[in-house]
C-alpha cells in the first residue's frame, strides 16, 4: 500500500505523513526531496512552476513509488498533486496508491504559512496553488483543522495498509 498525502503547501502533508509512516513502521518520502534546485529557487522567488518544471519531478517521484511497490511494504509519500494529470502520472497502471487529500481553506493554510520559517515555499504562491487545485474525486478527504494524531487514525481506520 502506497499512501500519497496531497494538497496545497501548508496543509500538513509532511507532519501527518511522517506520523503515519512512524505508525506503520514504513518508509517516508517528501516530494520536496525530488524537486530540482531550479524548481526550489523558482518557488522561493514566488514564481509558480509550469508543467514543464513538474514533469521531471513527477517522474522521479513515480520511480520512487514503483521502487516502494516492488518492496511490497507500505510507504508514505507527500506531494501537492494538485491536478488530476499529476495524480495520474504518480499512479502505476496496477494501482496500489491511495491519495489522501489534506483539505483546508486559504485562511487556515495562509495562517500556517505565515509562521513557517524553515521552508523554501513562498507563501505568495498559495493563491496560485488554490487556483491550480483540482479536488480529487477518488481520495480520502481529511479536514486539516483536526490534530495530526486524529488525521492519522482516520487514515488507518478508513484505509488500513491492506485496503
């Protein structure tokens, strides 16, 4: 089982993803690990990424997903995966991926981003992320106003590693 926690920057993907991986005693990868330095520089400067910027990043993530599936163990990834076409590129033909949508409103997430100091993402990009976002039709949807522990338990209750 591969979990991909998705949503806009500041939605809590990394916090909840790391906690989920810890509870499952499995691997964890944050999408930021797969971004090129050029992508990170663009985002830091407040320049939205284009699809051309994203394709190599998504391909690198997909390779890691395929490797995790080959290991036959649960693995947790985080990725904004804002559009359906991005989620399609991350999903192997045989499936095995569960998307978990970390859903929140711009006010809540903007407040989180305004106090975050340890990340390259420029909070000015939040609006462009919401404009790009295509809410998934086939994902677990979580309300990010709940605590990380509650969110992880909800994931495990609704879609345990064998689902």
